């Protein structure tokens, strides 16, 4: 065993395994799978390895062979147990910049309609939740809602989320630039670090962004704040300008989701400036002439 550690190949294998375990543990940290992983590690190290040692010590060959069969089939059990985490990892892989040239973007019309609807709903303090499909299909969530299949417009979203409407509860799902269904039920996040005061709409927005690569647009009914959930992270207090920029970045996939969220948050914290193109054409102001020293006995209003 010691002789193996003197070979460079052994150290390379140890380094590769260490990096792999680090990324796995960092990925499932804070999720429901973290507690399950602890139980699996305890079961394997204490129960399984202890039983294997006893069977070897007591010469129980049949039990040892049965345990070997169980170990060979444990990979399938791990895939079933950690299915949500695997779906989340594949969704993150789809958002990689290496795959961005192969992924489609959304039209600017959709962004404009979503921004207009969100701003009007926020002004009137009407709660809303919209899930926008990207590459991972949202068909299973569309099936439990009410079919709509209509062209996306801001007026349609305002009507669906109007408090007197029968479809204002639940989420609206967009597929291929169209409103596919309303009153859909979305999965809630299991993140234990979230504030207890966070409502169901925001938890559902984070949950659908964790399970898939969808983007969730939320309008708070209590405060009117506009938020966007993507990649399991929620960005709140968005203005019209910052919301438009964030949706464009996410839909067009110019950058990774985390970079887009950080830039949108920075834009939300600063006051939007008036673009130069919207100002009338004016000649640049001339520099002020240097002030001349006042002569004795001459008031400030007199000219030299």
C-alpha cells in the first residue's frame, strides 16, 4: 500500500477523486439531498463495511456474496434517491456557456410584454407568478393547470391574474412565446436558509428554477415588488430597466445566469440614468471664462 503512494499515478487519482467529491458536496449543500447523503455514508461505512468484515472473519461466504450483489445494484438506488439533485445538475449543465451557441433565445417582444405586465401588476399590487420555459420542458406542470394556448400579451396576463378571475391563483406557464396554461401548481423549494416570511409565490418561483432551467417572474401582492428566480436564486426589487436587462440577459443567454443576476441586482441598486439618445441635439457647452480679480471700489455687479 505504501509503495503505491510513491507512484505519481496514485497521487493523480487521489487529486481527481478529491476534486470530484468537493464539487458533489458543494452542489448538494443546503439541499434535501445533503441529509440523505449523510445517512447513505453512515449506512455504507458502519453497516455495510462492518457486515463485510464479520462475514470475512466468520467465513460466511453466502452472506458475503449476497452483500456483493447488493453493492453492485446500489448505483441504481442512488440514482433514484438523488433524482431531484441530478435533474438540477443537468439543468445547470444546459446553462453552461459552452452549450450556449446550441440553445435558442426568446424574442424581444416576449420580454417587452412581460415587463409591461409586471410593471402594471406591481403598480396595482396584484400578485402574479409566471414560469417561462427554456430548454427543460414544463409539460408536467401544464397538465395540472387550465389550458389557455394563446398569444402572449400584457393585457392577457393582467386579466389572468386579476383578483376577480377564476384563474388568478397559481402560476402561468409560457411555452414557445405562448401562454400554455394558467392556475398551474409549481414545486416549492426546500432551501432551509430562506426567510420564514417569504411567501408561497416566491418559494414556488425558486422551486421551479431549481428543478428546471425555467425563469420565474414574481410580483408580490403585499408590497408590489418585482422579482425574478433563475438557477435557484431570487433577485428582488427590480425596476423596469433592471427587469428588462435581466430578462434579456437570461433569454438571449449571453452570459451565465449568475452573472446576469448580479448585474441586474447592481442595476436595481442604482438610479437609472436618462440615455443620451433620448436628449435633443444640442451644441456642447462652452467652457466658462476664468474669473478676473475684482478691482477696488467696484461692486460684483459691475462689469470691467
